[in-house]
């Protein structure tokens, strides 16, 4: 079985229970969905970097999800601490800014090649103001289809990065996409 079919099968088998598990930590459905997507992206990254067989994929998915939940909790706690301390300005190094620009460029080039509906689902979801249910209603598709379109967009970004040998930036791209409020100009 090829990797993409395996990932789809794993998503079908475990995404619902993983979402409940993640939501039990996070207590925010939209953020839990984001962490669920990141869980599968981390699995893809792991499978591409180290193709050694994983004995129990379900347990491995739960381990990834738990670690992402813990990281999310830590980052949320840090954000709250920073805002409580009234920190006004956080300077990024020029290296970080350059990486973010490269990632934005990669994402932009990838999304230009996608179907307009998939592109729209990606933007509506990433700007954080729309749930999958709302996006589905806007496009006249099912909620599951909206989730699949988001998955296709993320797979397309990853495939583009691998094709152009930028897969070392993939984890940074995921972080950038999910936590920086990335938005491109919509045409």
C-alpha cells in the first residue's frame, strides 16, 4: 500500500477518536482540528524521513497528538504570560524573517496550482474565522469534503516542498501556517 493511501486509511480509521482525545486536552474544537491535521502531517514527515516500520500506527498517532497537545498548552501559557507582562515588541532575527518569506513563497506557489475551491477552503480555515461546517455551507459541500480539501492543500504543500527539496522546511512551514496567521492576498 502506498503512503498516501495509508495516510487516508489511517485518517478514516482514527481521526474521529483522535479528535475527541485531542479535544479532551485542548477544550477548543477548532484548535483541536488544527492539532489533528498537524498530527497527520507529523506522521507523513516521520514516514518520509525515517521509513522504518512503525509497529503500532494507532499508538504512534496518539503519541504525536499528545505531544502536540502538550506543546500547544505550553505555547498558550507562554502567550498568556507574555501578554500579562505587557511585552510590546518581539523582534525576529533576519534569518527567521527570511525563512518565513521563503515558506510564504512556497505556499503561494503551491496554492496557485490548486483548484479554486480547495484554495478557498485553505484560506477560510487558516484565517481562523471559519469552522469546517461554515466553510462547507459556503461552498455547498459536506463538512467531510471541506476537511478533505484542507488535507489536499496541506499534502500539496508538502509534495511541492519534497519535489523542490525543501522538505527540511516542512515542520517550520506547518508551524508558520498554523500559528502565524498567514494570509495571502486573495485574487
